[in-house]
């Protein structure tokens, strides 16, 4: 697929996705960023790791800022987890801490899997309560 067609396809996928699907897409990209950061750290490529970790931080910040903690009982706990992830991503970046990156990867993979399962089973409902409406 040529780059312009690929970009158009990606933009259309995002524009037409349900709130639950958007959430899973964000988690998938977050997991990819942290995985790439770990690979870059292992290779000693600190610039690439920094770029990936900064993008991961942006995604976690977006997830955290759109979280509606008062709409469901798990909201406050997820808010705390987002704050912890932000802290650890910063530590992974500033300290070039591969263990922190690996810890974030584990947490993110677990969260992504849970949201993916909720979406597939319909447990997330038609209006996922943790994503702000546009």
C-alpha cells in the first residue's frame, strides 16, 4: 500500500471506530511504543528509546485526562495506575532504565488485553465510560 493510501486508511479507521475500539487502538499503539523503546534500549539507541517513551507518555496522559473516574467503580484505581505508569515511563526515559520499561510493558499488555477482551465480549458496552465523548 502506498503511504498516502495507508494514511487515508488509518485516518478512516480512527474516524469510524467506536469508543471502545479507539481505546484498544490507543493501548495497541502504547504497547508498540514501549516495546520499541525496550528494543532501542537493548541496542543502546537512547535517542530512539527517548522518542518512543515520550510518545508513550503522551498516550498515557491522554488516557488519564479523558478518564471519567466518577462513572465506574474502577475509575480511581485506573487513574492511580495511569499516574504510576507516567512516573515509571519518565524514570525509564531519564534513567535509561530498562527494568522500568519492562515493567511498563507488562502493565500495558495486561491492560490492553483486558480492554480487548471487554470489547470482544461486549462488556465495555456501547459507550465505554472511560473515554470522553468528542
